[in-house]
């Protein structure tokens, strides 16, 4: 393992939960792609390991496998550009390595514009699941063999063994397919798997269908966003959405006051001066889909419980104690 790879593994380590160095050419952490185990927070099944002159990533939970070059590009595109440049300066590009020479001329990428999959409404299992959740099965697609489908668009899984069916949630930007999520139908600790066809594209659902001159509601998941007017969903960590032309966001997090990750994100949103929804005490459901299932007029609840500034802090402090 060369000194450039070692340096950038160290720089990336702050983004990797439970990161540790096992030995000189082996590092272990929770997989940031599938999230590892949701029940056991000590599970660490993601690895970076040296192989000849380069470094590879492998997750023994979701099966994701890629070069360190692709891994760092997916987690931190800005850091990736620095990495490519330093490898280039150090002579670590070309035929014998997996890192490309830096390209200084922008060329618009070409994407597949349509998913060659049947609508979820064409199969009884995904249609039944979505209809039971009051979701429109015509808005989503169905892959009987998810790993095989994902690999047909982008090398994602080393092995297609133990493949499974998943509902496909497409991600579009400027009418181009830039990625998709696979939502499990069967019981599975990994409910969602996100595959980006362009790592620099916004990991956001619904971006092509909003008015940017009005408040844009931002939910945690695509299913929830379908119940709210002028809304999008973050298919991953919160990002700088202003770069995508959204100047008046309203953040909607799940109704889980005992979830430290959610409370931290709400606190940061309030501190940044942005609008956030603080759910009233009378609501016990955890997410928007559950609220709709309970018969609530979620749009009205959201509009009546949107706060900023000091009022948001006061409401948030009360909500945390519920």
C-alpha cells in the first residue's frame, strides 16, 4: 500500500463509523453503503484491503465491492479529486493502476434515460405491498433479481448469489436516470440499497418535479415524499441542497425523539436557520407513510407545525422530552 492511499484512508476515516486499523494493509468499519446491521450497532463488515499496488473495498453484508478510487469518489467527491491529483503527481496512474489520470476538460455524461423494467403494478407482490401502504404502484418499478439488474447497469455486486426481488425507485435529474434505490419486499435487515450511476449527481428523489420558487419539503425517504406537495427525498445523508437551486427548504424528519441521529440532524438544521417540521405530541406514528395509514391529513399537519429560529428550538426541546 503506497503512502498516498494510506494518507487518504486516514482523511476518509472520519466518515467511516467504527473505523479501525486491523493491520498495515487492512482496515475495518461499518459499511456506509448498506449501513451494516440496524439492530447491532457494533457490526463492522466493511473492509479496505491492499492488493498489489492498489486498495479495494468489500462489504461482507451487502456484497458491495469496488476499488478505493471508486469508494472515495462515492463517499466524498471533493476529496476524490484531491486523491486523483496526488496519485497523478506521484506517478500512480496509467495502465498498472486503477486510478485514472485527472481530466481537466468537462464532457457531459450520457445516461440511460429509461429503466428497462416492468412497473410495480404489473406484478402482484410489489403491487400488493405498495397498495397496502397507500402508494401508487405505477410510480415505481420491479426487479425480480435485484443484483443481476444492478450489475447490468453498473458493476456493484461481486456475486449474484442469494439474489432477491426489490421494488425499484428511480432517481432522475434533468430527465436522465442517474441512479436508483432497491427497496426489499421480504424481511431484510438491509431495507434500501442505493446505486448511483453517476457519483457526482444529486442523490435526491423527485428533483425534476418541483417548483424551486416555492417552499420545497424534504423528507427522509422517497415513499414519504409522494404524499407531500412540492417535495423531494434525500436518498442518503443530508447534503447542500442549495447547489440544486433550492433556496427555501422545509426539512421533515421522522417522528423519533429518542433517536439521537435524528435529533442531532434536527438541531443542526435549526442552527443553520432553515425551516423544520416539529411533530405535535398527539402524533405517535414514526413516519409520514404511517401517518397517512392512520388517516391523518399530513399536508395540513406539516404546514401547521413548521418552525424556524427560536420558536423551532423551543418546540424541539419540548418534542425531545416526549
